[in-house]
């Protein structure tokens, strides 16, 4: 098949770009002709919360990626749609993650439907944002009504689409596959040398960009629990602040955690990811709201146990006592799970390996093509 993926990709950085590139590789492996159409302008600079939208890594090899889409120029959307129709693809996959792109993606999808041979599928990471506004509820239906079918990465997202889709179009759930391209697991000594940290200390890892819905404040409060001081553990926070850092730094100071928290709060390049996951004993995702998370799928790749909160689809992906812990999204519950991890160290290795098998990339491509 000739498949076009519309969404973020190199030279843009981040988990979503990585996801689309890995999906394209999988389609190629299965013998399909695939290309990615990405942005000339993804967000206006003033809307982007991080320091830069662009990757410093080398371009992915053997992928066809073209920069064509300006998300705020309707005349450009017409041009892009004409270009897509001229290529005569069998399938166009819109990799959707936020309502800001709904007008752009929805318009392109409508325009390419002039060719009835083109199937339009939405691969939906989030239908509604973690912090929704009125405009999100207005824009999302414009995209949904332009699509033929939907594949969502969590059951909670399927439910969100159902609330918007009045025509009851086909929808499928296929869990987020494993991020298996970040290299091999290092020894703790190798990882600590790379990160310039002490290999003798137990480490917890909070990984990824920092926004309020991810619950880092809950984790810091929980980490201050007196019971945890007995294990001399440290918390590594690895990821860029996408909001004001002061409230978190204030918590660290108020709770006297300066010597127990390690702040690596810049964007983590791909070639450093394996070091952070290799040095960690437990990956902690104390989210207040969620759909699914790419962080869990990096943890599965490196076969690391996780502590997740019981929100969105996280508990579906990390079954309690099998691949880690599921806690309620509050300070006490998170602290209790951390204490349990160090007091009664469980062997999650077999459970993690068994769960890991569910998240192969060919399961997602099979769902899309079916």
C-alpha cells in the first residue's frame, strides 16, 4: 500500500515525532511505501512552552519526510491536500494529538476526500487535552467529522472520541507500542558514569517534559515522607519545564530536598535516554490526568518496574503487582507505594517481560490496516 502519515516528525523533536517515525519504519518493514508529511510551521513560537521545537539529532535514515504544512495558513492546507491527492495514496493517517491542529488536519482531510479511493484514518494520542478549554470543545468536532475511522492508543481516548462522534464511525483501541529505538540497557555503572552520578545510590526517575497534569508536585511531597529517608534514595527529574519552574523549586526548598533531588531539567536527547532508564530502579509517573504515556513504553523496553497513578489508561498498561504499582493520585498513596517498593522489593522481571509482548509495533499496524 501507499501510505502517507500526516503529523510531526524530524526536524521537530519529542515523543510524538519519534512515534511517527517509528511507525513509518514498521510499515516499511512490512513492505509498504510510506512517507511522512510534516510541518513548515508546527506552532507559532509564542505558543510553544519549551526552549526549541527542533531536534539536534541527525535526520532519521531511509525515511521519506517532507515539510509542507503550515498549521495557521488555510491557503497552504489547500495546496497540501492537492499534493496528497496527486500522490494517489491508499491510506492517509492523521497523527492527532491536540485541538490546535484540528482546523488544519480537518480541512486537509475534507479536501482529500474528493478522491473517494483515499481512506482517512485518525491515529489519536489525545482527543481532548489534559487541561481542556472551551476552544478545545469547539475545534475537536471539526476534525472528527472529517475522518473515516479512528485508532486510539488508550480506551479512555476511544471514549472521548465517542462523545464527539455522532455518526458512530468505526473505532479501535490499540495500545501504545514499545519505544524500542533508544539503544540497549546499560549497567548501572555505565549509566552512572555517563550521567556523572554515584552508582551506589538507589534512584527513582521522573522522565519527560514537566507540566502540572504530570503530578511532579505530588511526587515531591511523597518523596519527602520520613520513611523514605532510610534508603538514601535520590529522585532524578529528567525533562524540560513546560511551565514556570518556581513552584516546584519552592517545594524542594520547603521540604529540604535539595540533597535528595537531582535536576536535569533540559530536553533529554535520544542518545541519553538509555542512561537515565538504566540507572533507575523505578520509573515514577504520578500523573493527575492521563490517556496513555510513551514513558511507560520506554520503561517496558528497558524492562524497568513502574509506579503509575490510577488515571486514564495507565492502569491498563501497568497492571498492579505485575509490572509495578498503581496508586491513587494523591501524596499518601504515592508515598506508600514508594515505601513498599523499598521495604518489600518485588521481582517484577517476569511480569514485565510478559506484559511487554503485548506492545509490538506490528499489532498497531495490523489494527490500522484492518
